[in-house]
């Protein structure tokens, strides 16, 4: 993943989170309902973030492995 793609994805995720938060805060609900919604969304986004981190870790490990193989090929 290129740096610009990574920045775009990060920006998109921040935008989605900000939009969701604004929607929840501006919804005509009681404070108790709003806090519950925010807690549920936080759990959802935390799970998605962990999933993305795991996928990113796999991509990085794969790239490191590929680079190491190329170094071995060129030095052998």
C-alpha cells in the first residue's frame, strides 16, 4: 500500500467516524440513549480498527519477507 493510499484510507476512516459521531450527537434522543449509541459505535470501530491493524501487520510482514528474499537472492 502506497503512502498516499494509506493517508486516503486513514482520512476516510476519520471522516466516517466524525460523521457517525455528529449524527449520533445531533439525533433527537435522550442523553442515556445517545451515550449507549456512542458506546456501541466505539466498540464497533474498535473491533474494525483491530481487524485493520491485523491485516496491515500481515501486509507489512509479507513485504518484509519478500524484501528479505530479494536481498538473499542478490547477495548469493
